[in-house]
C-alpha cells in the first residue's frame, strides 16, 4: 500500500531497523628506512612529541559528542533530502520545493504516506530512509512532523530535521493532546470533512481553500485539494513513542496565518525542540511549500549544510 515517490520510481522495501555506522577503515603508511643515525634522531623526536601531545590527543578522542551529532560524510558530499507530506495531502505537494533543491544540487526523495495509521506511516518513512544510502535530512509538513519525529529516533543516518507548520511531539503526546489549550483545526468544524467507504477522511472541496490554503489563488488551492489522500483520523489520537529531536538538530518554519495548527502551538513546539526558527507571517497551513517555497528550500539547504 505504501510507496516512495522520488526523482526515479522506487518501491518501498519492508521496514527494517537501522544499523549503526561502521567506523572508517584506516590505512597504514610505510616509510622507507633511512640511515641508523637519522632513524635514532627521528625516534627520539617522535617520543618527545608523543609525551607532549599525547594527553591532549587522548582527551580529544575521549571527549563526548554534543547533544546533536550528525553522521559523518565525505567532504563536498550532499545529503539526500527526504520529504514527508502530512494528512490531507500527498507527495506531489513537495514538487516545487523538490525542484528548487535539485536545481541547487541536492538529491531528493518524496515519501508517499499511506495515512492508514501512525504505525504504518512510521514504517513507510523508516523503509524510505533504509532505501537511501548515506546521510539524510528529513523534511516534514503537518502530521508528517509527527511521523518523522518517531521514524528518525535512534537513527545515525539523519543529520537534520526540518519542519514547516508541523507537529513535533514529545514521547507519549498525541496530536489531540498537543492541541489542548490552542485553537482547533478549522477542518474539524461540522461538515468540513467527508468520508469514504473505508472511513478515510478528506476535506471537502467547498472548505479546503479556507481551511488549508487561504493564501493561495483558487486554482492552486484546487490543485492541492485534488492531491488529498484519505486519512485515518486515528492518527490524531495515537501517542508518540521515542522521538528524534532531542538528539538531532532541527529547523522550523512557522506559518503565521495557519488555520490547521495554531501558530502559537507551532512556536511552542519549535522552542521546546530547540529548533532554529523562522516565521512566514502570512502563510497558510500550505504556505511553507507554496508561496514561501523558495525561502523554505533555503532553510532546508541551511540545515543540510550545518546539520
């Protein structure tokens, strides 16, 4: 049921646990022997240097990493940007952001969540990460933030997390729980959702633009509305497990005019995660990857360069 959409067609493998990075292989270098007197002098100098710098070298090797540690990568190599959509959306919502990133030299992969349940969605992202070699930056919108926060936990191949108008839970929190004390999502108003025969929800055509994308022109909003994938509303009540943001650096773009996630809640979650934060003042829930797509892509690139 799950699939991955990228610059090439990829079929998602079964989820598997991430393996720790292997240490790099060291290569011994041999020197041609010189005359005995030269060798003796060299050995004496080497012993003196070892005595002087040994304690400092040992201290540097044994120092603990900071709270955020990124996977090592070759100089000049760029991480793959893995883009994860939210509820009432689909992977093609990232097309504009993805095109900008690829133009700037970053490989990208857009993940198609089944939206059938949180565990299924986490497994889908986990499989997508396993299918891409090397370091990755995870980028998420809306409910996708909840998914990637869980999927990246404990992984060593994710160097940064980037969110736009996204849920960033702590362990044990649900989306409904996070919303306590904040403005509710506009789509929860009576009559704003429609359900298919399997119980999957979508926002009605009559309400989609006002609820989800009020800053877009009607034609662009309608194109996003057609991208919707039916969503199992059980995702709103599922508690988070272990999450990644305490160990992986994060960036957050707040949508200042969001009608799905209260901007005040977005700021709270970004602050709690210690995220580097910017605000798109007039952005709707979809504004970060549409109106502000160029600026958001630059934020992703900043994270990729420094994460």
